[in-house]
C-alpha cells in the first residue's frame, strides 16, 4: 500500500508539474522605443492587462528600445517566430506594400479626428495584408502630428532644397526628393550625433521625439506643420496566436481595444505636453508654420497622395473613397 501511495503521489506530482508548465505561455515582445515613450508605457499597460485578464496564463515579456530586435527587424522577427508579438511604426514597411504607408502620406489628414477616420477606412485592408504575412493585427496608436526641425527658420519648401534631410521610410524619402533635399537614412537614437556632425540638417518628426532626443541641444526651430499622424501597430505571430485558447484570444483582443483607445488619448495629451516642453527648453516653436512652407508641403502631399492611390490600386481607391465620403 505504501508503495502504491508513492506511485500515486509521484504521478500526481508529475501531472501537477506538467499542468503548471502548460498553464503559462510566455511571449517575447520587442518594441523600438525607450521605457519613457508614451507608446512603450501604453504597451506596458497592455501587457499587464493581458496577464491579469488571463490569470497569468499568458505572460508577455517586453524588450524595449530595440534590445531584442532593432526596429526594422521586428516585423520580420515576429513573422518568423523569433518573437511572438511586436510593435512597429507601420510606415517603416511601406516599401513592402502601399497599404503600410498610407498614414504617412503628408497632409492627407490634419487632425486626430481625420486620422481616426482614415484609420477606420484603412483597418480592414491593413488586417488583411498582415494576415497574408502570418500576422494578427491587434491595435494601432498614432504619434503626435509631425513638424519640421531645423537649425534655422524654414520659410518655404524651397528653403529645404539642398539640405541634408533625415528620412526613415519611403514617404519621407519621397518628400526629400520632391523638395530637392538630400535624403539621409537615420534612426532616432543616432539623430543627436547626426545633427552635431552635420550629417543631418533637417528632419520631420513629432514633438515627442524632439523632447526625448533633446533636439534643443542641436537645432533651434520647430515648425508646427502637422504634416501627418503616423501610427504604430501591434501584431502577433499567427501560429502563436492560434496556440492560445479561444478564451485567451478574446481577452487579448479586449485588452488591445482598451490599449488602442487609451493610446489615442495619450497621444493627444502627449502633443500638448511636448510642444510646451519644446517652448520651455528655449526652442523657437513656429506655430502656425509659415504659410509658404505649408502651401509648398501641401502641394507635395497632393502629389504623393495621387502616387499612393495609383500604386495601391483598387484597395487604395476604396480606402480613400471611404475616407473622403
């Protein structure tokens, strides 16, 4: 009887151990930005919400600031299963599909309301495109509106001609080409050095990036052009997603919806706070931006929008028709 009891206990222990091991699924999540970034903070809350909602059954471990995968590598890494979930600036992959670059077409939107409307028109096509690559769309959050940083006043689009213009996706590369600037591919962490050494003279990015990278140390002017509101997207590997239970998938989707709504509100708050911080740091904030600069950039935006629609074909036409309806 004692021997039988030991066997039963051993079997029970093994079963309990196996159950505990299978009860928790661990995912790795690379993100491109530092812990202080509002996108990263929003992801951290999403991760905490998922863990709480699933009772710890799904544990997502964040790897911020490109520590696991560099920004350009994240999408491929999640697709290949190196990581199970990730966050990217989706326009970084516009060269793979025009659908990924729509949110960075300049002057297509001019407000958060416009941006939300464009997102709602784009989302079904974005989900479809990601699904074709074995990725599951979860949520998307915009950056604050984009402005022009430079070491001097930029009064018109012509003033950009010949300047070393930082690019980070096909859209910004196209802007540089159309204004006659010199495109230079630079990621955000390298911007301070690039400006200090003269490799870059002008960039279009958000107030958030300007504050986090302390742009006032190497540029003097921020032109509030509100050129576009690029969006980050969070997605999961399809195989990892399918391995979750139906209940777990439902809870992740619910947490993603909350994260999306929270992120949009955080972006609005971020915009106001960061512009004020630029002012407090003695940077010259040109708001509104010079009329000639806006006029020139809007003309360029119209051309890029037409080019985008042509490249995106029927899907692009359908998205823009829904947006403009």
